């Protein structure tokens, strides 16, 4: 499987086109709700996103690892990894931000990622302004470039090296598209 670095998701028009392209081909997506250990609650905008996505939630867990990140978390902060079904209704919520890099603390949940068949084929690290896609489909690469995105081939990856989340498989039957 080929891994590509994606540029252009910082622009509203390209971000919107990307979400409209990737959402229908995905089974699930994830974000991470971050809080410093001394904080009692999330920001108002993070709480609103969390409420709006609640009915699409597959599951959530406190963790130090998600598709784009493994953190040592030596300060004991809270990272709530949450997986959601992809549906037509979630599109408007995902498009409520202006670009991919807004998926970051403290205004929004962090690090939007998409899954297909349990594997995270798209992953981002918003605070690093990094986004990656893994695919062997030349058509997908061509389609994304037609959206105005720049894809730079990085390396070959084994599918088994991608972040796998078995629970995202359960979303296939319950997508509700």
C-alpha cells in the first residue's frame, strides 16, 4: 500500500471537497477529545461537537495512541479517542470547521481520521499540519489531485502497519447511508 502526504487541506474549498469525497467511501471516522488533567471540562465548541456526534458514536476510550499519534503522556492528560459511524448527517458536522488544521485543541477535537474495513487509511495530526492517505488506488490518487490537493508519495506500507480498529468494522452494517 502506498502512503502519500497530502497538501492543501488548509484551504476551505479543498477541505470541503475532500470531506465530500472521503466520507462516502469510509466506514468510520475518529477524533480525540483532549483535556489537560487539571481542566474539568471541554471548551464550549468541543462540547458542542461532542453532543452533535453522540448519536453516531461507536465507542470511546481513554488512550495514549490513535492513528496519527503515540504520546508518552508523562503529565497524565486525558485523551478520549472516539470512533463514529460515517453517515450523511455527519457531513455537516465535519464541515462546521474551516479546514483540516482546525481539528485541534482547544477549539475542536483533535486529529480527524477515516477508516475503511477497520484500517485508518487517512490520518491527520492537526497541530503538526500533517495529513496522510494510504491507498493502492491510482483512481483515488487521481481523484484527490483533481480536487486540487497535492499528493506526495512517501513510502510503501504494509496494511498490517496501519492503525487498526476492529470496532470500526461494526459500523459497516450500521452506517445508515
